[in-house]
C-alpha cells in the first residue's frame, strides 16, 4: 500500500530530476517550441515542493491534488494546466484514503490521462505528453494483470514511457506550439513526452528505493 509519504518521496525525486534535466528539456523545446519547457517544469515543481513541505497533506490524494494546484497556478505554459489537471484528477480518484493500492494507482493514472485528453484535446500520435503517458498507463495495468507487484508494474510503465517519448521523434505534431511547424516538427523528440517519461521513471525509482 502507498501512503502520503510515498508520494512526497516521489515529489522530492521529481523536483531533483527536473532540476537536473531542465536544460535538456528546454533544448528539446527550443527545437520545436519556445524554449521554456525546462524552466516551466522547474518553476512548477519547485513551487509544489515548497507548498507540500510547508503544509504536508496526510493522504496520497491530498499530495497529488496539492501538486496539481501549484502547477496550474505557477506555470504559464501549456504543460502547467495539463500536468496540473492530470495530477488533480489523479488525486481526486484516490480520494481521502490514507493508503492506496497498486490497483487504485492504476485508476488514478487513468484519470490523469482523461484529464489531459479533456483539457488538451490531443490523441495518441499527436506528438504530445500523451504519447508517453498512455503507453505507460497501459503497460502498468497489463503488468498488474500478469501478477506483477507495484515495483515491477512501475518498471514496465517507465520503460513504456521512455519508448513512447523516443517514438515521438518520428511523429508530426498536431497539438501545441510544435504543430505550427507542421512537417518540420518531425525528427525532434517532444519535450512534454520526455518530461512525462521522467515523472514515470521517478515513480518506479521511488518504489525501488
Ligand atoms: P508551451 O508550449 O506553452 O510553452 P511547455 O513548453 O511547458 O508549454 O510544454 C510543451 C509540451 O506540452 C509539449 O511538448 C507537449 O508535450 C505538451 N502539450 C502541448 N499542447 C498539448 C495538448 N493539447 N495536449 C497534450 N499535451 C500538450
Ligand atoms: Mg514551451
Ligand atoms: Mg511557453
């Protein structure tokens, strides 16, 4: 079972990873966007960490909801409202329980996908964060069905997210700023799919630590 402390450890890890990878994320965004994805992610997760540290929620749902709220209010770019909505929906799906199961996490991840779809209107193949998130959630659910434990299922999710992010290189963007480039967006990895793969990898690493 996963408690609020698990999700706080995830947040600490994500904040550090985003800090480390901010330059690389911004470089990806400079090729097909406006060169701010790394700084957007950094601003959002720094604010989320500070908010959660100053008033620690005592449930998993409370942690995710608090992170989502900060991303929405502190990040101006598309990724803030999209990730913020995803995390708030995931938090709501987990409700007020002090501990949640691997299966409840699967349902929360599904709610996160629905949140991104509802707000952004993108589908898989449009070269967005969904190209990493959807395969990750599917791989996680399939691994649980096969009898994997939490850490094993999250490893499968992390591998699928990484593959999905890499596969965006060959895609033409149909949503977000990169879509303005049309065919010229092909040949570059999507920044948001890349940051999604970092967020999912951090979940797997948290389960292993
Ligand atoms: P902005 O493009 O507003 O500067 P960011 O650079 O922080 O925001 O984030 C860009 C990322 O947001 C893209 O790489 C893409 O993955 C994601 N994104 C943009 N629009 C959408 C959308 N409609 N649906 C899903 N993801 C999107
Ligand atoms: Mg940008
Ligand atoms: Mg921007």
